[in-house]
């Protein structure tokens, strides 16, 4: 391996992970807490033979999963893309995988170059839990009216102040976000809430889902989401649902960066989801 400190190489990577056993994406000051970022930086630094800092498209929370995360890093070490790919994957734990790696232009940034992020939340609507998908879905025992929930999501579309849907503990400088697409589909006992936006506030998707459940059970009217957007008050909204069923499935970038498309359709449960 060659190290040339006069030249930097920049790579983008697709990352897939099961977040069940991790304290979220972001590296913690306390070394005993396992994070996705912490593992990736440790492994990539070992392959590069110098310290590596990575940047991601979306900092997922504790217990959240991904099949579409994108990261980038810079290095002084020269290796082929295949060598990076095989080397990193050989050292990662079984629940974190690099799905692709490409060399990118110096202008590329995993977070700031992104046009949109897409999440899917999976609800297992049944009286008993799933033994197979236990940590990959959220069990909800009360019967849900999908028609009411689908009628409600139209109020989310467009750019709004989503103060009522952000975490009170972690507030952004601006709570305005633009939701580009939102849909709900049901496959047997599985309900998939599919939502795409330019960016998301902390806990925003899980807070939206919590309020959709209130509508689905008939506790709230179909225009409840519109009311919450207008009043801009998180304390008036429903609870934050569990992270278990939440997946970051896709991050989109301008075509000229050449970032590969997400492979979420390789998974049977996402097979019929609209691209």
C-alpha cells in the first residue's frame, strides 16, 4: 500500500446495517458505547494505515436501520476500489456491510450534496409479535384504518414548519423541511409508511408515525396532521414511536456525482414500493 501525504483520494460508500445492537450512528465521547460511525472509522483507519474521519448522509438514531446510508472519507493511501471494499468488509461485524464504493470528485459531500433522504417505517399490525422480524418491525396491536391514514398524509406534502414533529431535546436552527413524497401500503399484517424529504428533523419520522397511529385508531381526525403543523407545538402531538421499524432506504444526489442507486428492492418486503 502506498501513502502519499501530498495527495488525497476521496471515496463514497454505500452502507447497510442493522442498528439493533448500536447506540445510533454518531460516534460517542464515551468509548464503551458502540456506534456505527465508531466501527466504520476504526476499520477504515486500519485499512488506510492512518486516522480516518467519515461523514454520512443521515445520522440515524439508536436502533434505526439502513439499507441506503451513504458516507464519504478522504485518505492519503492508494488502494483500488476492490481492495478497499474487500478489506473493510472483512473487518466489519456481521451487522454492518459496505455495499459499494466509488471514487468521487472533491466537491462531493455525503450530507451537503444530498438532494433527498427516504425512510420507510414498518408496523407489524397484529395481536402477537413476530419472532422472525422482532427488532426490524414495530408491533402495534390495535386495528388500524389504512384509508384514514392515507387520507391524512396529504397534509404533510410540501414545505412546512414541522416544529410539532421535532424532538424537544434536540432542536435545529430551522424547523422548516420539504416532504416530497409520502405513501402507506399494507401487505398482510405489515404496514409500510414511506416518506421522502429534502431532510428530516431529529425524531421527525417517528413522531409523524406516532400521530398517524392516532388517526388510524380513530382517536384523531384525518386533518390532525394539518392542525399540528399550524399550532407548532410538540407537546400537543402524540408520542414518539419505537425506532425498531425505521429504515433509511435511499439518499439521492445530483446525477453528475455518479452515486449508485439504493438496493432496497433486493429485499422482498420492499419489492413493490414505488421508486
